[in-house]
C-alpha cells in the first residue's frame, strides 16, 4: 500500500512582537522592514461629534504584503499585560463607535497604504461621562507554500506580524487625574522583594512613576532602585515588584516606596523598616 505523505503548515499562535513605530512627520522606516504610524491616536470629542484619523503602513520590505484589519476591546491587568476581549464587552469600550474604511489592505513593496479610522461619539450625555478606548489590529497574512520534496514529511511554521494601534477617546470635560498608593509590603514568597500597589482613581489615563529609596540605618547611606514608569487606565490597579540587589549588606534599612504621577499631583510614599539577613 502506498503511503500518503503530508506537508503541514502550522500557524504560530504567538504573534511576532513589532516595535516599528516611527514619526509621522519624519518617516525613516529602515529598509527591509514595515512600520505602522501613529501607534497611538487621541480623540477629544463631545457628544454627537466625529473625527477621522489616518493610519499609515509603510512597507519597505522586498515583497507585497497583505493585512487584515479588526477591532478589539482591551485593558491592562495588574502587571500591565494587555488583555483583549470581544468588541463592546468592556465598560470603557468605544469599539462600537469606531468605523474602518476597509477590513483588508494590500501594500506593494516600497509603498504605503492608508487606513481611515472614524470615531463617532453618540449624541447622549452618558457617552461623554468617561474616557473610553479601543484597539485596532493590523495583522499580516502569510501564504504557506507546499514543499518541493513531497517525499518528505515536514512542518512549515508560518509566523504572523501584528500591530496594535491604540484608540483613545477622552471627552473635553473629563480631565481629573489622581493616583493613590494602596500598599507597600514585602512579598512572602520572594526574599528581599517588595511589592508596591497603586491605583488610578482619576478619570483619565495617567503615566505613573514608581521607585524605592533605600537608606541604611547603620551609616545613613542612601541608594535608589531603578524607576519604573507605566501608563494606567482609570480604575486600574498596578503593582510593581522591587528586589533589593543581591550584594546588599546585612543590617536594618528604611525603604520608602514612591508613586509619582507628575508635577500636577502630589507624590505619595510609604515607609518600611526591614532587616536584611
């Protein structure tokens, strides 16, 4: 009996991370790469207003590229990881207000393609009570080719590239910023590691810096752990884990966990006294 030989094309479940973001005004997309710009789009519309934004794909690769376009709801969890959900399922979603002029685009080698995104806010007071956001995905379509040697069983992995374009709608009347430090304490399951938790209790997305200052109670020598800066959504809790350097001398220390949300807000801090053994 003849054996049937099979060639299998496997589609990667994990998309390639793409960081090809360049300035719209000064496009210097490297040869052989693909860029999408702008990656963040901000709308400040009142009830009943609409506005369009243009997203440009610059294909500097040596082949024609095809892309599917689609929208998703999304948020960030406590670690800052993006969590994606179906359109219209998140309370801060504006996905249903977004219209794309196309769901598919083909861009020739060394050419540009343009996507028009229209944000249309409903004409109601409830539509402008809070900030809302959505994500536009631009996902490459890769064709798999049959193997030349049909006598060999092989698996061909076809990777995809995907860009996530942020869409933010913040009504002009929504502007309150506030970041609160919730807790600062050692982690029970990790030696000399301390977790700081803050929460965005304001109404808009706010960038937050966090760091830990270390002071030796023996000689008053002071050092600081590296600053971490992240964006936070309204209502989002965010935690930061700080680990003391392995060469930290034994002794008692004062640790001050700091949350800094900018010049227009007060710095919040919490203090711990710890014994390093």
